[in-house]
C-alpha cells in the first residue's frame, strides 16, 4: 500500500477513536457550562491530532527522540488550545448571563436594555429579538391599562346612569300605588320613557359585548351610499329639529358598498345623534359620502361642537369615554362611539376623528364594493 495512504489510514483511525470518545463526553456534560463544552471540543481536536501522530509514529517506527519531539509539540499546542477555549467560553458565558439579566427585567414588567458589551452575532440577534418582544409587551401592557381604565369608568358611569332612572321609576310607581299622583297619565308616560332609555342602554351593552367577543353577526348586502345616508338623515331629522340644528347632506356620491345595512345605519345614527347633541342651536351638522383617492369610501359627519381637547382625541372611541361633563349628553353611557368603531372594524374599515375649525369631523372609511 502507498505510504501516504497508510499514514492517512492510521491518522484517521486514531482521530476517529478520539472523536467518538469526545462525542460521548460532550453528551455527558451537555447540561454543564458552555466553558466545559468548549474545553472538551478543544481537547478533542488536540488529542485527535496526538492520537493520529502516535499511530503514524508507531507504524513508521520513529525513533524515541523523534516521538518525544512530536509529543512535546502537540502538548504545547494542547495547552494553548485549552487556554484559548477556556477564555472564550468564559467570555461567552459572561455575555449570556448579562443577556439573561437584561431579559429578566422586561419579564418583571420593565423594558429590555441590551448589554453594552458587544457579544457574538447569535447573541446580538437574540438581543434584537428580545428588544422587539419587549416593545410589543410594553404596547400590550399599555393597551391593557387603557382597557382597564375604560372598564372602570364604564362601570362607574353605568352604575350612575342606572341609579337615576331606577330611583325615578321607584318614586313614580310608589306614587301611583299610593294614589297620590296628580296626573297618572303623565307618570305612566314618564315611566315608559325611562324604561325605553334603560332598554336602549342594555341593548348598547349587549351589542358592545358581541363586538368585543367577535360574535357580531353581519349580513352583507350591496347598498348605495346615497340610500344609506338618506335613511340616516331621515331618522335623525326629528332630533335635529327639536334641538334647532340644521342637517345638511351634500357631496353624497351613489357609490355601492358591501355592508350590513342595519349595522351601518346604526353607525351613521350614532354619529349623527352624537353630532346633533353637541352642536349648539342654529348650528349645522353636515354629512358627506365620497370615494377617496385610494378607491375606498369615506363617510364623514362634521359638527359644530367647538372641538375636542387634543389629549382626549385618542380616547374618543374608547368604551365609556364621554369627555368632559360640559360635553356629556343627558343620556347614554359613552358606548355609542365604541360601538361605531367596533362595527366599522368588523367591516374591515376604520373610524377616525379630527378637529376642524369650530367643531369635529368623524370619518368612517370602508372598502368599496367589488364591481
């Protein structure tokens, strides 16, 4: 056999035996520190080289002096390799511990701050992922706090709004029962009004619960915006006349949309009632419906409320939000605009609000119906 092939065979056999032994050791210490594993890997490389060298030396019958020289060289290489592996392992372990401490901080409710000392490419990638996760967790906590605040406000306002009509109903029913009501007919009409108010409030709560649960049933149909807005204006006209507010419907394009007519009528009705109640007498509420530049459909309701404070704009569509006491209507629990947003988002649209000179502009953006 060729001498080179024989040397390669003996070197391979010696290195293979060492590699198998190293694999067994790595499996045993796989739960230990990374420093130990790196030291084992470095030792396997050096011992494999030594084993191959010794096998070749034995086969080639090297002199004891030459064998001692080769062994000494390999031993020195082993010392340097093990020291380098130990230092590298300690450095990687230290960076891993710093990363673990930083990760623990955002798990306890704080924010993630990557270690200042540079780490390996893998640890840097992990740091970026942890930073992104920390940012998402912070946003989630903020949404949770805002939702909890809205829930507390809703419970407080609902309790107040239920207590007032219930107290009135109790007083009127006791007056009728005792026969001391001067005008029983008026009392009965008032009782009916309060009951309808309570029924509307319970209906709003039920609608909102279905929206939050994602179980709002939608029956899509192709409807023209002209008909949808026209029906909403007709329904809101009596309230507008009672409060002395002018309703204006201009720039209403007959664009077809695929929506649930009943639910979308409720959206427009809530926006119109909200605008009419907040617009002073002799003011104007304008409704427009037109196609946007990107092909979507924009429904807008503009009122003369005088504007909403900038700090309150992000909360306008929150559950239970009713603004300042001066802007709070005589009825309602701050559910109308939350229902508007829920229904619009269920239609894959979006609801927004912005201040304009003298008032506010609420916009509902819906996808246009396919032709």
